[in-house]
C-alpha cells in the first residue's frame, strides 16, 4: 500500500506539472491548438518523455475548471507498454487565490478512464522513478506530502473506469485490475477501491484495497481507514483497521489475519522466511512504531497445534531483524515434520513416488536465511508425541545472523529425563553444514515402550550424547555425509525377559515366557556407540549385560541405500537347555529388515553358560572418552 501511495504522489506530480505548463499560457491563448502544442512541448521538456494532450479547456473564476482530453504520458525506452499514464479526460477544479501562497486547493479532481502502466525491469529500475525522469521526479518529490496535514487539499477525487497494470520482472509479478472511487455506505465519504489480479512467480495473486477518501488523507483528526485483502495461491492475507499517517505509515492499528497451506509460502509474498508447516491460521494485532512492526496477541493454529505470543520486525536495519517469543500449551510432534521435509499427516518424506530414502531429500531453502536475521524463542510446554519419540516438552532459542543459524540452548523433556545442548546450521555457498551437540541425562528406557507389552517389565536409566556434523542442501544430504557418533549408556535396571530370550534365541526361556507371561531380567549395564562416516553407521562397543547373558551387537548400516547387516551374539551366563548356539542376523533394509539365524540347520542344544559380567564402569568411561573427529 505504501508503494501505491508513492506512485500516486508521483502521478499527482505529473498532473501538477501539466497544470503548471498550461498555466503559463492560459492568460494569452486560453484554448487554442497553439497553446496545446506549447503545453505539450513544455511538458516533454520537463517530463523527459513524449506527452500528448488532445485539447485544453478552461472556465475561469475564483475556482477555475480545467479540462484536458486524451492525455498521454509515454513510457521509458525499456518499458513494454506504450505509455505510463493516459486518460480520456482529466477535470480539475482549482482555487486561484490559495496559489499565491503556494497552496494547492482542489475542490474536485476527476479522472475519466485513466490507464496506468507501472513496470520494474530485471535490473530493478522502475518506470516511475526520478532517475527515469529527473525533472518530473523533482516535481513529484516537491508535491509529495511528508505528513497528512501537508496533503494537497482535494475535497473530492473521482476515478471512473480506471485501469492499472503492474509488472515486476525480478519477482515475476504481473498484476492487472481496476481502480475507482465509489460512494461509501449510507452516503458516507467516497472510498478509494483498488482491485488487481495476476500472478506472482507463476501462482495466482489477487489484491483488493479499500481506503478512505482524499479529504480524509488531510484530516488529521481521524485515523485513515484501510482494508487490504491479498490472495496468493493458498495463502490469504487480510489487514483491516486504521493508519494515523498513511504517508509515514505511523500509528498503524490493524487486525491481521493470515492463513494458508504452508507458512513457508509467505516468503515469496512478504519476504519473511517462514518455517514449513501444515495448514495454518494466524491472527494478531498489527501496529507500527517508525520502521518497527509489532504483532501482539498473536495466535497461530497449525495442523493440530496451537501457539501464541508476539512478533516484532525491525526494518530500520539491513537485513531486517525479526524477534519472536512464542509459547505452546499444545504442540503435536507430527506438525514439526515439515521442518525436515516430511509430511505432517504420515510423518514420512514428501518426495516423488518410487523413492525410498530414510530421510527427506527436500531442499532446505538455505538462501532464505540470508534475507532476514532472527531471534525466536519457542516454549512448548506440552508436546503430544508418539511412544517411540517420548518428548513431553521443549524450549529452544533460535538465532539467525548473516545466514548462520544457531539453536542454543536446546532443552527437551525427553523420556522422563532431559536432552540439552545446541545445534548449528552454517550456510555455505551452495549447501549448509549441520553441527549437532546434544547430551542425554536421566532418560527412562521404559518410556520407549509405553504402548507395548514390554512396558511393565522394562526399567532403566539412559545417558549419552549425539555429536554429528554433515553438509548438504537437504536432511538426506546432511545424514549421507555425517561424521561423528551417538553414544548411549544404561545403568542398573531391568529389561523384558522375553526380549532378551528372543534376541539370544534361548528358545526354552522364550516358550516358557510366552505361556506364563513376561518377566524382568536384571541389567548390569548396556552400552551402544554408533559411529558415522559419510553415511555409513557402524555398531561399536554395543552390548547388553544382563543377569542371564551378555548380548554383543556388531555390524553396519548405510543411510543412503538403507542397507543393514547386523549380527547379535549371546554369551549365556548360566545353563540353558535349548540354545541355538548361532548368531542372529538382521539384514535387508532399515524399513524392511529380515531376521534370520546364521546357521544352515539350527538345532537347539544345551549350553553350559559361563560368560562373565562386563566391567560396566570402566567400559562406560571408555565409551564416552572415545570421540571421532568431525568433518571440517
């Protein structure tokens, strides 16, 4: 809207220029063709482009009436349209005495079928800029009001059948529509109405603006009413309220409504890098203080989640800076899936059919982080998550500066314990580097089985770390190049006896447990270390020491191909009547693993046992002391 006001002021400057050009000759040859030609010549010299006027007629009086027909102002050399402004007829009522004091008092200004063509080329030049017409630009700058009180006193503006086109090659924006004035409801002051439709980056765009009359622009005693409705693809933006000074855009008091299928789409429309989301709706109270916009009482509903808080955008700095303080009392974990490119409905990657990647191969749009600095705090006080992701709540502060993202601190209530630390996303020339450094403490093992039959027979405490670094333009790229490790240790507790028996293929115990029910097997400790080397994950120092046996896990998995080959061997500590005496193999893909026994003809036989307890404390210290170097 601010751009349209500037353009309107520029256009008004052109009209004033024509009036001044005509005024120099009206005293001598009021309506002759000679005068019309002289006016055109002077306008050409001042405007810098070809100007045409069909005829000039003046009715003299203290309030004089000027009538111009077939007015046309040519376009720039690079413009596609053959004109920037034309009108079948322009009627101007002007009071002469105020002119002696330098005041423009226009009781009436009428534009019949005006046609305005506004263009911005690929280099960012606009056909209405002062550089394209320095003299006319100077006149427009001189007549453009700095405050409402300096607005030329135009008691009434009438626009009949106005047509507007706007083209911006840089943004791939094409708009076309109508502009006109109409009498307000119940005989109220005339309203200005602008309706446009077209495309922005190939997607449908509509714009409808209704504002107060020209007289209301000058009247500082009442705020100027504004009603803006923009549709962009599935995105809908509505702003309605008042602006105290529409030329400076101060004193804005507006109600904001924004909705759509994906909040990330607002970047194309507003230049704000929004995160990917499921379908959403935002409401809030929009105000402005200088170059700082505030959205207070903001409420966001996305998917099945609700957030509330406040947002501030400071446009006085380059790049603009966004600050947000958000709180959620109900956040559904699945609604965060679009952040990684996955679908919030199924929690699976949104990618072409036929692909089977473990991680979404969807671009992260890293270039958008360069457009705006951010400081966002999200306090999710209640998280609804599936049993295999036992997150109860989390709080994170995300800062973006010069295209670099840092999430610090990260504090997650996870599985009865906490996950703390930080992660960074460092934007590079054509990709980004993701660095993760997280610590697990006091996580309860049983929370991972809260919806399974093993919940009541499993209890232990986990601690560990996640230390990974990878590069790429998608989460799949990052994981396929990741280096580092994930290390987890479990202290005393117990686990499901059925799980242990099946993992070690102690068939006798498993049959008994199936009949009599599961029981608890005391655990001395469990250790697991997964090392990452450019997409290959190796099981290192991974074991489970229980009262019955020691289970050893070794093997590898490939994150890019999803191929997995893992071997589980059990060393019984006590006599077992039926034991396979063969490792268990897990092979195939991560999404569809096949479990088999590494023996041609598995024959259960007695096993005398004899395995010794693992030195848990010593091996735990070694586990966390070993940390592979991450990629540079």
